C-alpha cells in the first residue's frame, strides 16, 4: 500500500455520506370525505363534536353531512351556538 492510497482511503472515510436520490412521490390521493368511515364500511356514520368542528370552514354557516349520519347531542348544541345550519346530503 502506498502513502497516496492510505490518504485516499482516509479521506473517503471522513467524507460526508451522500444522500440517496429522493424517491418519486406517489400521486396525490383523491379528496376524501371529511367524515369518518362507517364501521366495517357499512352502517351509519357517527359525527362527534370533534368531527363537525374539524369539517366546518371559517365563515361557513351551512354544514353538509351524510343523510343517514348520527350527530352527537354535543355536536348539535355546538353547531346551534355557532349559528350553523345542518344540510343533509341526498
């Protein structure tokens, strides 16, 4: 082994590791419903106060929910205090 070889090996060991090339991003998912899925994909959706707060956009006075959704009493009270009207989708 020559001195130059030893120096090269030493400098390679001290050199910062190169970051791997970024993997291509998957295509964006289709917009989903703001509502939780019904248990096991069937049945009715239960909407809590958390769900309606999360789905309501500022300044909006109507909230469209699935027609067969069950809305918790606390969510109904909160919506009434905010002056938001529930619109059930058909």
